[in-house]
């Protein structure tokens, strides 16, 4: 992990061997054996989060480019960067986001199998039920629940996961689902009027017109003039009652809205909104891992080596955040962490070079590190706070 911080350029086997005393073949052999970093991530997350803060689980997928034709799991997946499907690899990532620190920590990454569609095929063998990518995502989530910190209640995902199978699977695992609905979602108000004397009780009222929030309950006005409304409605596609957090923005005579939901109908709509806003911390994880810890730089083709590389890249990011948090505000602090992976890597490289100079020139380490200019050299080239 410390070698990943000092590598300049791509984080691959060749570059790792250039910045350490391990040869390239050693890295290949260790990565092929598998690392299994979920338990280490769990222990790290439990150390850095505060006891008084609230955590949520966030699930999302990231696409990585991969050349060649014989890599395991190579298939057509949606690439959010180009807004289209491309040939490469996809990784399902489960992260833990601390709402107090406003920081996300990756827990586990699992490769999406090739040959699966977003939906189940129309025809399937009765003996072998078909599997879709949503089944793989649910299986990964179920595996990660054993490593969750105590007290996690909500699993947050983007609009792709707002499907009956996903939401039902999350609830069956003992959690509540938070997500985003389409702007034309099929919703119905709950009927609370008089009932007929005979026949089944009427449960649903009129269809919800999302362009008209007049029948919703106003909560408060958020930043930038966004109005927050809420209601408990019936979702036809999810087949359950859900709590809505309806965000309405009016600007220059135009209206735009976003519809968030939770399967927990008793949740505070403001907390629902904050949980979904914190979901974007996983996007920062993908960004930093790509730019600084080599998420998409793997040279291997086997599933074990690919899994080891991606999870090592994400764990290196966790270690950097934990180190910066301990130096800024102390361990287990609930305050937001000012994090710059670019500065952290620059400081790690400067320290590596100073230690290398000290060893090769037979200098006294105590005299070097006690010099008043030592800290200035460590911060050389780092972004000023």
C-alpha cells in the first residue's frame, strides 16, 4: 500500500517493482493468490468513524477500460463517462459513508460477471432460474453485510437500482432502501376516505401528478431556493408504500424536480435528502482511485488478480483518508475531513525520497528528521490547505 502512494504514473506491476525492493514477478504472484481485504477495510472503518455519527451503505458500479480479448469478465457495460455502453469491465462497489465526516470509505469491490443483462431474459429454464446483473449486485451486498458497522439501516443507490427486485432484496436483508425515482414514476395516493359496506376496502386514491406538488406536504426550503415536499404514496412498480422527498426548484419561470424515496415511511424527509446527497461520496472514491491509486491500471487477466488489484486500489485510498484524518482532527472525529489525495501522494513521495537519500548517503536519520526544514521538504509541491 505504501508503494502505491509513491508510484509516479500507472500503478501496475512494472511500476510497483521500480519503487520498491520487490520484483515484478513477486507482485504478480501475490495478486494471483488473492488478498481478501474486506476484513481489513472493516477494521479500518471502525477505527476512523466516530461513535456518535451516523453511517449509511452506498452501492454503485464503475466501468474500467480493458484492452485485449481474453480478460475474465470482459463484456459490454454502461460507461457513465461517455454515456453509452462500451466493452470493458464493471465493478460493483459497496462503500460506507459517514454523514458527520462527509467522507466515504470503500468496503468491497466485486466484478460483474459477463453474459448477464440488466433484466432477466423472457424465456428461461425452469430448473435453473436466470440471473441478471441485479442478482449479482444483491449477492455482493449480502456478502458485505457481515462487514457493515453496527447501526447501518439504510442502503442508498442511484436511479438504476430503483427496481422491484433490488428494493425487495434490500428489505429482505433487514435494511431500508433509499433511491431516486423516474420523473414519470407511476405512483398513487393512499385512500383515507369513507369505505363501502361490502367488498374489499379501497386502498388507493388518485394517481400522483409529479408536476403538481400541491397535494404534498411542504417541509422547508433548502439551500439555493429548493423547496422540499413529502408524502407517503403507493409505488406501482415497487409494489409497496414509500416515503417521498420531492425537491422542487423554480428558476427563471421554469420548474424542475427530483423525486427521492425510501422504503422507511417513518424517515424524516430531510434525513432522506441528506442520505441521498451523501451517496455522491462514492463518486469521489471512483475519481480518486482512478487518478491516484491505479483503479484502472491492472495488467492481469485472471479474476483473482483483477479482484486483488481493484480492492488494493480502494483500500489504499481508505488508508490515505485515515492517515489524513488522524493528523487533522484526531481519530474517531465526527468533523468533516479536508482530503486531497494529490497532496497526500506528493508528501508520501517526498518522504520516500528523503529516506532514500538518507540511507544511500549514510546520513544520520535523527539529524535529518529533526531539522526545521524537514517538514518544508515533505510539503514541497503539495497543495496549500
